[in-house]
């Protein structure tokens, strides 16, 4: 078997705010292979975001081990973590987290500004455009976030996550604020990327969104409760066609 | 690097009014540095020009000794250089090509029904050469005129104009000083107004013997003007004059001189000493306003870091290192202060000539002061921008992203 992209061994995360200790994650062991497409589900406060932040190298475990692509992240310093985020990980946040008053193209270029060795600006623009067309937004490249719909903003965020050709795409509730049609479109993009070999881990609350993935991990109170493959997987293309048909039917009556 | 500049520029443009107000402190500080230094430089250039315009390779022997009687002693002390000292000096000191005492008297002088109150300088026949006076008409009086205390004079352009009218050659005319008829033998070419507003051409030059006898009644000279052969003998001549006069004034070894011999460099240093004090004072106040300006920048950068915490979080999340963020905010601060510096320099260029125009204060903006001002403003950006930038760079990515 190849090296897992993600290897968590008894991962724990405890937040200490003043007197109170919050054990957000209380011992998770999990391994995700290259090319997997995993949904993480669970009630609010079950530790999903906490885990995603660690997987995204934004944070370090309180205890336990996290190997990303075979590298022990807990042993790295701030700069090394930043480089890992830049090269290996695309992160799509729940709140999009785009730079305001900055065009879509420039938002997508952002990670490349911090690439080492530096990328020439012409290549940056090219790759940003390629990434935007991948999510179907090439023609909106000069629009700022405030001029884009929620779904479009989410797609810009995905394009930004993809622009450095990461091994791993992490998405925290990527469809949280979107209507069902846009959600399916986003899942379609993810499925396409996954078929190209990118490993995807995403958090979702919605069962039917999870069915677009290949594997579902359910968390409760900072622990993994179940971890199984998806049966009856949805394919975004088919679901969209069905939705179109339904909508047509509604309109016809 | 280019990208960093672009980002910084954009961030500053977004708050253009705020950026400008922040720069104001630096603008004021740098403008006052530029103007202050230009006043010092201008005054110095003016002094140097006046000293150079006295002539070349000059020495001045003065009665009294400043290092003994306090700063003013040199000018206030009684004249103690005798005609004998003067003669001995001309006879015995090698390298002297011209020498002239200068005794001054203010006198009413009349010609026809015109009269004017003017400074009459008693000088030797060398004086016109030593001080590079040229003649518009007529010529110098002679050594014989000096020996005999003849009633002759040279007249400055302004005085001539007052007494005889514009462009009328006064040579051969008679003026009356204290009722004595004095004949004009030379008409001096104008030297113009010096920068203290003093008209150098409102003057009458007479043999010093005549002035001492008829006008001032002095028997001693306050000062001597001496011209030497060339720049390389100046210090030798200076030493020889010291020795000669110490001997003639019977000054015991170890006692202070009762006279001074100054070359032009020393005179310029003396007059510029006051300028230097002024320049230092202005520099001090400008420095204070620069510090205040720097604190303003620090304040605004701190506000900016707080406002843009989320942006910082996003940059960190996509892989910016701490030092990338540090560099970005530092660039912004330096850009702010350097732009303030540039505007301040511009303001200085605009203000300095106005100062000359309305207050007749000589100013001169030197390249080195501009370069220095600009460098200082950039350094202020680095110094005062560093703390806010460091604060930004040390943010935790998750905390920053969560920040509302
Ligand atoms: N920075 C923090 N400081 C203190 N406690 C925190 C912090 N971040 C998260 N927590 C706590 O850790 C627990 C898990 O939070 P987490 O955000 O991982 O939940 P979640 O599963 O993502 O929930 P949701 O579905 O609502 O996003 C919660 O009880 C939360 O209050
Ligand atoms: Mg969450």
C-alpha cells in the first residue's frame, strides 16, 4: 500500500480558555489514502472543524500524531507549516474567506504569491485563469467577491485551493450556504477533481451531500463513531439532470 | 517584491485620506528639515560669498583677542595696531603683496546743494586692489597722497548717484567733508547690495592719513587688510605676522596676544558658528516633529493590522510565512513615510524660496539634505512600522481567520 495522505494516530486537541478546558477532539485514529473522497459528518461542536484545521496544517495536535504524506506535522515550525499549506493543501473555508475588493483572478493568484521558488507573474495569471475555468468562472475573473453570488464565491475559493495543484483538498462545509442546485454543481466539481486523482476531505451536515463522496466518517463528541464506504453513490451529472426534469415539471403544471 | 509593492500601494489607496493625514506629520517634519537646513546652508553660502568677494588670499589683522575677552572682546576692544606696526609689517613680512589699514568714520558729505551721510573709510593705496574694487572712471590715489594726507577720495556708485545724479561721472568734482574740499579722483564700479541689505556702494574711500587727521582723530588702527602672494603662503605669513606683532607689542612668551590674525577660512568659520547653532536648533525641532510623525504612522499601522486581521489570516492560511506578512506591512509603513518624505521635500522646495522672497533670508537646498531627508523618512517607516508589522506577522492563522 502507498503512503497515506493523512495518517492520524490518537489525535487529540484541547482548547484552554481561562479556567475551562474544552476537549474538542479526544483521540481520533484515521488513515486516508491517495485518491479518496471523504465526508466528515457530525453534530455541531463534535470537533469537525478542529480536525480539519489540523489536517490543513493551520494548527498542531495537542497530543497524538499527524502525518501528512508521511511527514510528521507536529514537529514542524511555523514557516514549515506555511510551506506545507502552500504546496500540498488546498483549503476551502466555510465562509469562503476571499479577499474583499480584490478580483477573483487575484484571489486565486494569492497562494502563488507565497510560492517558493517564486512563480513569474505571467504564469501566475495563466494558472489562475486555468483554475477559474476548471470551476467554470473564467469569464468572471475580474469581478470582486461582492459582485459574485455565494456559489460563485465558493467556486473562486475552490479555484484558489486548486491553483498550486495540491495533493489534498480540504473543504469545511463547502455547500453550507448554498441552495441545492449550486450545492450539486460544487459537488460535481469535486467529483471531477477526485477523478483526476486529488484526495478530498470535506465536512458536511447534509446526508445527501455526503452521498457524493466515497467514504463517510461520522464524529460525535470528539470521537469517530462510524467510518464506512458510501453505498448508492450520487453522481452530480445525473442528479442535475433529475433536478432539471423536476423543475421543468413544476413549471409545466 | 513587485507584488509586495503593488499590494501595499493598493492598501494605502483604499484609505487615501487616512494615508494622507498619517503622512502629514512626516511631511511637516521633513519640510522643516529641508527649510531649516536650507537656511543654514544659505546663510553659510552667503557668508562664504561675502568673504570671497572681499578678495583673494586675504588676511585680516584685528585689535584685541576674542579668546581672551569673551566672544565680543575682539570687536569692542580699543584699536591697538599702530601705523608703525603697519609699516613694519609691510617692510618685514615676506609674501605680502598688499596691505591696508581700515579706519572708519561716518560723515556728512556735500556737493553743490546735495548732501548725504556716508561711511568714509580711510585706507591705503593698496586697498582698491586688495578688495578688488574696479574703477568706472578715474583711478586710485597714490602712496604720495597717503603720505601727505592729501584731500582726495574715491567715491562709490551709490554715493555718487546721490550727490551728482545717475550716470554722471563725478571724477574731478569736489565734495566737502567737514568743510574741507576733497577732490574725487576715482569712481568705483558698483558691487551691489550684500545679502544683509547693506549697500556696499554707499561709500567714500580716502587715504587713511586724511581720515585720521581730519575726521576720526584716531591714532591707532582697528584692523589691517593684507593680501598675500598665494594660498600656499597664507599660514607662513600668518605666523610671521604673529611673531612680528608680538615682538612689537612686547608680549612676553606665555601671555595672550592682544591682536588676531584671521584668514578667510577662519572668518567664515567664525561667522558660520551662529548658523550652525541655528541649524542644530531647527534640526532638533524638526526631529521632534518627525518622531511625532513616526508615532502617527505606528498608530495607523496598528489600526490597519487590527482591521485587516482576517486578510492576514487568509494570507497565512494559503501559505504566507510570518516574514511575508511582516514585509508587507513594513512596506506599507515605509511607503507611507517615504511618500510623506517626498511630499515634505516638495513642500520644502516650495517654502524655501518664499522665505527668501518675503523675509530676505538666504536659503539654499543642497542635494545632500534632500537625500538625507528622504533616507530619514524611509528609516522612520522601518522603525515605527516594525512593531505593527511584527504584530501582524505573529498572528495565529486560525485566530486571525476567526476574528470578526
Ligand atoms: N479556539 C477555540 N477555543 C476554545 N474552544 C474552541 C475553539 N475552537 C473550537 N472550540 C470548541 O471545540 C469544540 C469543537 O469545535 P469545532 O469547531 O471543531 O466543532 P464543529 O464540529 O466544527 O462544529 P460545527 O458543525 O458547528 O462547525 C466546540 O465545543 C468548540 O466550542
Ligand atoms: Mg465547523
